[in-house]
C-alpha cells in the first residue's frame, strides 16, 4: 500500500467517525428504562403489602381490645351488689380477666383504665408488627383500644 492509498483510507475513516460522532446509539436504553420501572413497581407492591399488613394488625388489636374490655366489664364486684351498693366492676378481676383473654391470642394488655364510677372499662392492647417485604423498616408497635360500658337493667336510652 503506497502513501496516497493510506491517506485515502485514513481520511475515509475520519469522515465516517465525524458523521457518527454527533449521533449516539439508543441501544440498551429501553432495557435500562424497564429495569428502573420494575424496581419502582416492586417497591410500590412492597409498600402496599406491608401497609395492608399493618392495617390488619391494627384492626386485630382493636377487635381484641374491645373483647377484652367486654370480658373485663363482666367482672362485677359481687360484695357491692349483695350489699345494695350498685353494679361496679372489680378492678383487679378486670385486669386479670383481660390478661387471660388476651394471652390466648398472644397479645398483652398495655393499659386498663376505669371511669370514676367503675362502670366503663377501657383496655389498650399493643402488638408488634414486622414488615414482610420491607424488613429494613424494623419492627413497629401497633396499638388497639376498646372500651365496654357496664349496663344493667336498662329501661330507657341514656343521653350524654
């Protein structure tokens, strides 16, 4: 190959490089877009599943707290009833009954509050929730609250 021929080949290569230098290849751009969209889709699905699980646990603790309050509200102070002092709950029995009821379901009583007249029992239950897919968020506390009012011999509706 002589010198003139080499110059023509090199100038042809330079011309080709100049023509394609302004354009970039789109090769692989769609794959990158799909990968990013798939990652976000997985994240959204994980958030929906874990938020739904937390709502289920909150609903469950509310229901069990309500039932524990109902069970506790049935623990009357029999001595007061027999002496004609009226219907009131016995606080130590309420705590014990609510605790026994919740133990069956693997829950614990967080707090038991009584009204001044001992006719309303409010039980608070706290449960732990560990996210299924987003475990990095860690364990969360979920609280449920329920109350029961002791009603005996109702003849007409109460108004508050």
